[in-house]
């Protein structure tokens, strides 16, 4: 699967995130983002095919967006790619609005 096989465009970002639940949280950085997924870097990344909750700070002064469930699709050293599986409708709307902003930013 090459970089051009994605259905939606991802945008390069540097956004703080928290991966995992209350038992095991890892702070990381979102490196690119779309409505359907993202790539992150962190000290510890989960294994391929695992499922994790994810919170992303969009740095827009609003509450973090909480992705209820994301699937780990690939791992490379301290980076991983996540596909968003379960996203509450209100969070999805905020995510879409943020990505639309990124699309319009030169």
C-alpha cells in the first residue's frame, strides 16, 4: 500500500495527543491528520492491530477531541498510524471542521 492509496488527504500538523485509557496513558504528537485517521509519534506506541482510545488537542482553545476507538494499522519505531473506528457524531463534526480549516490554509 503506497502513500497515494489513501481515500482522503492527510494534513501535516503538530498537535499534542494522549493515547490510551486511564490505566495506561502515553503523551505524543499527531504528525498528520484526516477525518479518518492520523499518524502519531510517542515514546511508546501500541502494537499493530491493537485498539486504543485517542484524545487530540486541536490547539483551538476548545476541549480535546476524543476518538473512542482507533485501530493501529502500522508501527515504525516510535511512530504509528491510526484509523479512527468509533468517533461520536459531535466529535466527528469538530474534526471535519478542523480538517476543512487545514484544507483552506495555504
